[in-house]
C-alpha cells in the first residue's frame, strides 16, 4: 500500500511539472533587431511585457549592448527575467515587479562582454 501511494504521488508530481512547462508566451519583447539566435526554441515567458521591457532597458543601459529576453518567470514578489546580452547572448538576471527593477546582475564573467 505504501509503495502504491509513493508511485501515485510521484506520478502526480510529474503531471504537474509537465503541465507547468506548457505555460509559454510569445517571444516578442526585445530591443534587439529580429533575426538574433535564441538560446532555447521555446523559452518560458510568464512575466508581463511591462516587466520584461523594464529589464531590457535596465540591462541595455548598464551594458551598452543589444539585449533580448531569454525567459521570464512571474512571481508575486519579483518576476525573474533572464536577458541575453550581445551577439552571444551572455545571460543576465533581472528582478522586477510592476515595471520597477529591483536588481540586475550578470550571470557570467563580465570581462567577456
């Protein structure tokens, strides 16, 4: 009985994980001209366009380079927006809520940008 419950719980968790992965939005928000390569074919985009654009502006201002949204993940506290910088889309992390940027940080070696 205990083994059956464990299998059931595992199956339920897997179903929820797969369902959560299906939440994607369009790939429209970008300050980079279209035609840039994306790091993933279908990035997770659950953040609002307002939050994504605020992060794009903040990262572009800080780096002086082209930027593109790689993914965004909505949270009531702060939305996490991953931004690709430059032609190689070096990853940057941005925390934002209601269009107000709380934090911008490079995830890689900034000397490589």
